[in-house]
C-alpha cells in the first residue's frame, strides 16, 4: 500500500528521534533572510518534544561538496531555530562521530539538538550505507520532514529511512496530502500554470501534466516558443527556436488526451529588458520586430481569469512575465490575485511550488490565500513531472 506512517503512529517517549529537515534557507549577513522553511519545520520538532522525545535535527545546507566550508555551517541556522522554538538548541560540531554522540548523550527528554551540515561528508550525497549507520546510532526512530529534499537519494533521506522505524513529519505529511489532492485525486476541471524561461526545462512537466489536467496555461518566456511554433513573429522575444517542433508536438499530444494548451492572446512589449522600460500592449500577431514580449496583456489576463473561474483545482509552477521587474509583474499579479480570490471564495483549490513561483505569488500579495504553498523547488518540479521521489518512496510501507 502507498501509505506512510506519521508521528502519531510512533511511540517516542524518552526516545532519540532523528528528524531530517530541510533547513536550506537563504542567508544574508550571516543570518537566514527567509525563515519560512525553519518555521514550517518547527511543528514537527514541537510535537515530538511535547510527546517527550529527544529531537536530533539533521539537515544539509548549501552545496559544500563533501568538505567543511565555514560559511556553510548550520550553526547560525541553529541559533535562528532556537529563537523560533523559544528554547535552546544544542549544536554538534560534526554530523557523526564523537562530537555528535557527546551532544546526544547529554540530552534530556524534550530537548532539541542540531547536528552540523550533512553535506560536509561526501558520503551523504552518495547515499552511503555506512554513513547512514553512523547516523542511525544517534537515534532510535527516524522522521523525515524534508519533502523539499525528497528528490535526492541521499544517506539522510533514503538509506537512513530503511535503518530505523520511520515516519513522515508534519510538513512532509502536509506536502504529500496537499499535493495528492491537487494531482492524485483532484476535483476536476484541473488547470496547470506552467511558466518559466525555457520549454526545454519543462518538457517532462508538460508531458506528465497533459495526461492529468484539463488545461495547461503557458506563461513566461516559454510562451514565446509556443507562439513561434504557431507561426507568430515574436520579434526580439526570448525564445528557444530549436524547441518549436517540440512545442508543436506537445500541443498535438495534449489535444489527443483532451488537454488544452492555453497561450497568451496579447502581450506587453518593450525594446529592452529593464525596469520601467517604455512598453505597449499588442496582439500576439502584432509583435514589432525590434521589441520583446515581457508580460501577458490584459486580454490574456481576462481570458485566463475566465478559464480559472470554470476550474476546481489549480497547480502553479512558474511566473507569467518578467515578474522581477516592474511593471512586467502585472500579468502574474493579476492572475495570482484572481486565483487567490477564487480560493478565498471556496471555488478553487490552489497549490503552488518552486522558488520563483512562491516569490512571484508573495510579490502579488496572493500567497496567503492559496490553499497550499509548497516549500519545495526542485522536488515540487519532479513531483509534477510524475517522478517517484526517493525520500518519499523510502517512507512508504
Ligand atoms: C532546495 O533548496 O532545493 C533543497 O534544499 C535541495 O537542495 P539541493 O538542490 O542542493 O539538493
Ligand atoms: Mg534545488
């Protein structure tokens, strides 16, 4: 059966619980600049300590490639986590061995400790069984709360899950439940927004979604490649000319499974990619040769809003336009706000993921109204590609 245990199924009183979290947060001036992942991981730690467990937190941080890199230490993250939890978190200078054992040995029931960056050891990314053994001796039970790292088959996400009684943490559980409702057993019709610069990086996403959803609304630079594929002149717009054939194949195969590919009908064009560049709205068949499309236009926004109003479920990955520069965030903002409103009114279940996507929805002031915002970037993408995530597979009974 494709089910997983949760921390409600574990007896953790007095036990050492190894919690694999994803504390890979952005840093600025030596401090986490966005603590979302820390806050979302805190619930599991709180629930376990409340049950009388000794909680030992494991995470990677950055990509130190198997070496000790001073500015990739988890210590500042440990300090931030202590603030969020409102209690001390002991820090072990190494992930395994004497220093880790020493810290764990002094823990009382209800205490929390954090071990140094898993990726300071090259064996972590090799899914090395001996490294997983060295981690396993530090705990009695294993909880994986790192959905956003579940696309990596690493020792702490894969091998370790097979060495100790294992369960999903609260965040992992929430991600799996929300994502399951969005693509596993969704209420139909289902729409997907797929944006981003390149069609080539989204081929698998488009292929998998076209079998599962009723419409795919294409946004971002990749829409230009689709417009080109349909015979439009796209001027200086960002585009992958050699992907035009693939774009036509996607439209044809989607049509065969009853999935509509929705493209912009108008765009906002400018002569240069710059904030507040002079711009105008044109139809997609009137893009000037010396200009580039940087956003979708108002007719496209209205068309997409009308379609979303007919849908019950929305999965969103990728912004529409150059949302990082004004005013080319307007299309993304308008569609995001429409999705947020439909969600608030109880008419739409909306799920979004991916670093850029979440930033765009926050920028639009829409994120808090979405049904679910995933903490995952790469793992979210692989999940909508329909791939098995090794860290999730290892938790399944
Ligand atoms: C992420 O931030 O996407 C996850 O923490 C995974 O990190 P990685 O891409 O370095 O494996
Ligand atoms: Mg990543």
